[in-house]
């Protein structure tokens, strides 16, 4: 059976929250930020956007991603005055605009993967103060530094939202249950709608055997594996560069889909392979958490919540596939030739495209 042509942009254009480590001292505030400068310079409205390819500014974003570090720094400095106005530092004495103290733009690596730049901002403001930024800038993780963890504020803000009032002695710290609950949504969001590569892998498992029992033991093996590497990666015990992990994740999608095309049943080695691929996907999840970190003092609730959110997302994908396809067509004589093989063929093409893009970009 022939596979049709496919054109699809990489899931590496996923939008991730920016991170701000905040230090308050003597009426001044210092923000050390990690973010994807290209998305801001391209003037993408990040409020509610899950992928930069969903926007009209995608060509500008791709052009900026291919820029050298010096050229991107020049482009950002030209944009800075506009971004500066969108950063909110509020106190009883009024609003303060931050100054750009330093900017560190890494050289181009694999342009199929996001590039994280670092900014240092400073401002004078009375205490207590509240911090946030414009809605169009999207989500922002704020972590207060320089004080005991039990007193420090940490939390994820939506665009347009402000922190509680903060002082040099600390602020309102998010509780363990609130952190756990919030990271469930973060984990789910990483699968639905942002995790297209993980969705395709799960669908690859589904199309070979759209029945509850074989799906359950495959997903269980996958879950156990990625739970292990997610924890090890988040704890910095294991660290593998995204330039290695991301192409291998794409290769796992290709393998599962191709196996679906050339076999009509589950092999005895399938659980072992799925477990191995789960280790890779867990490293991918860990790299996401590594981009913005887990909240100090709430590491365990955040890690468990994120993992539960991922599992709920995976089960949601399976449930939808079962209701749309499995429930109606799995027992048809033509299920394999008309549904399983064509769908697996398309999944294999997508995975191959991503694998090549992530290896050569």
C-alpha cells in the first residue's frame, strides 16, 4: 500500500513557559530570565498558543531561529523597548520599568529545537511588589531566590496575571496540593494538545491492537519506563541532550508504525521495545521540565502531578481513538487494510520527517 505525501511542521515549535528567578533586596528587584527570544521578537501572541506554527508570524519566527547569536541579539535589542513596557512591576509607589542589564544568546544548535536565551533585568521598586507581564507574552514561572525555601514564592502565572505581594523576606508560597494540582494540568497540556509526537506514538500502539487488554499492558510498560527516566532526569541524575533524545523519539514513532504495517499481531518482544521507547520519551518529558524547572520545596508534588497529567493525557488519546475507530471498526474484515495500515503509514512518514529534521537541522 502506498503512503501519500505529507507536509507537517515539527512539534519542536511547541510554546513553553518562560522562567524568571526573582531576587528582591533593599528596594530593588533582579530578574534572571530564561525564554525563547525568537517568539517575542517575532511578536507572536503567546496567550493560548500551543505551537508557533499556528500563528501568522511563523515565517518570521523561523527566520529568527536561524539567525546567529549576534544577529538575534541585535534584533532583540531593537525590540526591547516594546517588551520592557509589557513587564509589570507594581508597588504602592507605582509601576517600575526594568532595565536590561545583560543578554546571553546561545549560538545556533539544532534549529529544529527551541533555543533558550537568558536575560538579566533590574528595577527599583518599593516593597511589597507584584510581578507579571502582558497577556500576549504567555505563561511565566516565577521563583523567588535568596531566602529560605519555606518563605519563597514560587508559581506559574498566566499572561496578564500578577504574583501576590512579595518582599525581601518572601511571599505567599504555593502549597503542596496546589502545586500538585497545577502540574497535573501542565502534564496533561504537554500531551493534549502540545505533545503531537507522544500522541502519534500512543496511536501507533492503538492501531495494531485496538483492544483494551493489549493496550493496557503496552501502555503500562510505556508508563513504567517514562516514569523512571522522568524522575531521574528531573533530579539531574541522568541527562541526555535534546539533540540526541528528540531524533530517537521520532525514530521510536517510525519503528512502531512500520511494525504495524508489516505485522498483524503483537510479538513477544513488543513489551520490551515499548519499555525501551518509554525510557526515551521519559527523557523527553524531563527535558521539558528542565527548561523551566520544578518549584523548590515542592519537587515531589510537582513531579507526581506532572506524571499523572501525562498519563491522563495518554488515556484521553486512547479513549478518543477507541470511541472514534476501535468501537466501530476493529472487528471488520477490512480494518487492517483500510484503517490500520494507512494510518500507520501516515504516522511513519511524520516520524521520519521529524527524525530527519531533528538530525540534520
